[in-house]
């Protein structure tokens, strides 16, 4: 009996002790979980303080689990506050955006925001819950990093990351600061900074350097740039990861420094040339043992510097034709690129742009596409269908032969300023694809623009698809959009947007929106090589939208979004009309009517000046802002001059005096119109009049040769332009409406 009692007491003691330990452990774990949740919530609360600083304390953030592996958010009111729930920071930020849009009628966009929250805050009568049908919501194109982002600082990046999170983006391309990684890898192999001067491009050309299209153009790249942008990339990645995003970092393809051929003469290097540049680049043969070695070193150095989320971008044949269409050759290259990633990161997933299949369809037949894709395990590759809204390659490749793929809207080429977007397709095609039985392994949706900060409506509309499985009713959506963007309901504005939907946002017969002939090298032809002025709509059909916007201007004049849109519509009407004026001076030339030619060419110059005056009222449309942002990164006068030359070159000649890409990245910006396009046209008109007075024909070829030198001089000049808006957008738009409206109607008739 005594023995049983002793055993009982012993067991009881052990049980009490065990319970105490469990209780203590539970207490510690609970505290740890609370701390972890607080840390995880901090990036979201910080976002709230930036986006809605006056109302941030009125929101409560809570985390909830995914639904069947899919991201989810909820919005509801509780105790006088609005509760935002999600499975991570992106989902919670998307919940905030939903509340701002649909309960406060607010809008956060590039070209003007409207935060309009009443007190007390609007109540969510019934809990909202939305689940994304897409695992990934992708963002960015290599080209975006230069056509728009070349000179961004942390403040600008911070705003964009907030916008990304609010629009549901969870997989951004993250390329900033990569030259520092290249530098350490190659210096570790014995190359010097002097050797790398023939490799690194200038800051405005990184996109094409990273894609293996060019070397050195716009350089030499200062070490100070590499160091400052390595630090900037760390900030970018910390913020993106803090909000629950999965950034995609680059990997090694086969593009190597020219100096490598001298340092390692036994290595197998191939020389290739992008059609748009005269100088060749060097590619390391995938069969060379150094190929996988460099790829491994690159990933290892990058991971040490920036960490990793195991997703890597690499493009082997961006706008370059492979040297062979042999399936074994193509398969081998693909396999080696992947192996170079996996050698450093066994969890590596290769994210590849599908642009090459669109760009060279005559080369990429089914056997070649399959050879390139099937060399990589399905679970270790994701394909970006880069141009789904216009050229969906998934339909021609059997949905990329079972590879996971993402539906993307490309939209803007070269960062041109033009009202454009396939609105009806964007509202319906994503949901149709989602329901298509032949969609294959569709895992995401995204944005792959070459340039941004314009046509905000198209991006707002596109990202509505991120959290829905059904098509968008455009009539209803557009009415909601104008109210959110302009701060109040206005019937004239609603009518204007219905016209815009049927004109500039209906379709295009080219790859982008029509640009103005003003931005092309002077000619009597309707189009120049890179500036397209063909219309998918009758330009006169846009006039009623202008009239409606003018009618709305008195009531909406204090709205940032309305001011920008009024300027944009006015700019588009005037820019379109330049083609009509061009036709007038061409006819006068053909009739040998010098007086009429002088009059119409004067009208053309006046039109440029009036457009410049209009655009000067908007900060987003200033050349000075672009140039001064470039110069701000310089630590010496020489660096400032280099960066300014990069900035001027990209948006005008793009390359050298004989560049095939001249005017590709043209901009209708204040300062650029008066400072570059106007004097270029003035020189043309002077030459034409001089020839007419002699009874001679204009020698277009001679003019083109002469103007190249002037254009190159402008690229290398350093006159300054305002970087702050001048004038009142609404007043000047009304002034130009009174001056041009009837005149333009008459010209079309």
C-alpha cells in the first residue's frame, strides 16, 4: 500500500511538473507569436500611415490563412473601425484598396490621387471576402526599369511598392543594383574595373545590357552608381518581402564581358549582334565548363548580398536569333542555364519572358519551343506570356506545353505618351482565359509594360482582374472610376469616358497608340520609321470627348486626376491634329504655293508651342523632371553630365547618330517639344522654303544627314528645363479649346 502511495505521489509530481512546463512553454510561444505578428503587421501599418495618414488609426489589421492555397482578403466594420484582413501584407493592402475604392470613392494612381474619407468613416454593412484565382500577380518588364524607372530614388520606389501591394501584385521583377553583383563576380575571376568598362552600359540602358543585347553603350558606369543602387535594391527588397511579395532576381544567361576572351583565351565565346546596335556582344558557350561556374557564382554572390526567394529571371534569346534551330542545341542551352541556377540554389525556379516566341515566330516553331522549354522540369519554370492582350502566344504553344504560365498585359512600348489601351479586352479576356479548358497550367496574371506613369485607367482596370473570376462590366466600372478619380459624380465626365472607350481605348492597328507626327524626324510622309500616326478611330470622333471634359471642368477643376486627364485629352486631340496640319503644308508644297506653305508650317510650329505650354502644367509631363532626376545621382560633375547624356539619348536618338531606334522612345513632354522637336521642324521648314524659292525639290536624304549632327549635339548639350509645373491646367486647356476646337473640326471636314 505504501509503495502504491509513493508511486502515486511520484506520478502526480511528474504530472504537475509537466503541466507547469507546458504552461510555461505555451506562455513563451504565445509571446513569441505575438511579437512575430507585430513585426509582420508593421509594414502594413506603415503603408497605412503613408497612404491614409489622417485615418491610419481607424484601421485594424488582422492576418487570416489562405483559402485552399489562394490569397484572400476581408473587409468589415467593428467597433467604429474598419478591419482589414488578409493572409499577408499584399492581401491586407488589397483590402485597403477595396475599401478606399468602393466605400470612400477614393483613388490612388500615378497621375493624380484622390483620398476622400469622411468622418466618421463609411461603414461596411456586410463583410467582404475576396479570393484571388491566381497564385501569382506579376509586375514589370525589363524595359520598365529604363523607359520609366532609370532615375527613381527610394521615395519614388516606396510609393510604387505601396501601389503594387494595393493592387494585389505579389511577384515583382527586381533588377536594381545588379551591376554590383556582376562586378564582384568578375573581379573575383581576375578582371579589373578597367576591363569592365567595355561591359557595363550606362544607367539608361541596363535593360538591354541585362538581356544581352548590348555592351558599354552610355558608359562607362561609375562605381558610385553601383554602390548607391546596391543599397537602394536592399531597401526595395526589404519592403517588398516585408509586405509578403516574392521578388524575382536575375540569373546568369550567357552574356559575358568582352575582356573575358583575353583573360581566358581557351574559353569558347560566341559573338552576336542585336539588330538595333552596331557593336557585338559576347556569349559564353553553354558547353564550356565555365558557363555553370559563372552562373553558380552569380547566384551565390547575389544571395549573399540580397537574399533569395528562389525565383530567377533569365532570357537567352531576347530579340536575337539563335545560331541554330537544332532542337538538341536549344535544349542544351536551356538545360545549362537552369543548371547554372540550380548549382547554387536547388530550389531555383526560372521565370522566362515569352517575348521571343512573339518576336520571331518564323523561327520558334513547335519543335524549337518544346526543345527550349522541356529541358527544364515543369515545377522549376514559369513562362510570362508577355503580350496576352494582343498577341497571346499561349494559344499557339499548347499553353506552353504544360509549363506554369502567367497572362500579362504589355500595353506601352517605349514609354510613349499616347492615350491607348484595349479596354474591352482587358475587361473580358482574363476571365475567359481562366475558364478556357485549354488554358493549361495558368498560374497568374500580371503587367509587363515597357513604360508606365500614363493611362492610369488601363492599369486600374487590369488589376481588377486579380481578385475576380468573372468579366468586368465596363459601363458600371467606368462610372465608378470617374467618381473615384475626380472626387464626385459628373455626367459630362461619364459621357466623355464612354467616348474615350470607343475611340482611344477601343483598339489599335499598331502595337501601341498613335503618336504625334510632331515627335518624328521631319518629313512629308504620314509616318516616320518609328513614329506611327495611323488611327484605329476617326480622329474627329475624339472631339466630343474633349468637349465633354471641358464642360465638366468648372465642377471638377480642383481634382488632380481630372486636371491630368483634361490635359491628356487636349494633348491627344492637338497631337492628332498635327497630322492634318502636316497634310496641309504637304499639299501647299506640291502646289508650289510658298505663301500657303509658310502659313501652314507656321501653324504647325504654333501648335507645338501651344502643346508645350499645356504640358508644362503637369509635373508628370516635364522633360526637366527627367533630366534633373538623372543628374541628381551624380557625385561629380562628370557623372552628372554622363547621366544627363543617357537621359537625353534614350528618349531621342536612343543610340548613336545612325541609330535604328531613333524616336522609338519619343515623349510628348514640355521642354522636349519646344527644345528638341520644334527646332528640328523649324530647320526642315527653312530648308524646304529655301528650295522652293529656288524652284528645287527638297532633298530629304541630305536633310536627314544634316539633322543627325544637330540631334547628336542636343543629346550632348546641357541647357536646363523647368522641373516644376507652370500655369493652370484647366485654364490653359479651356484657352486652347476656344482657339482650336472649331478650327480642328473644319480641318477634318
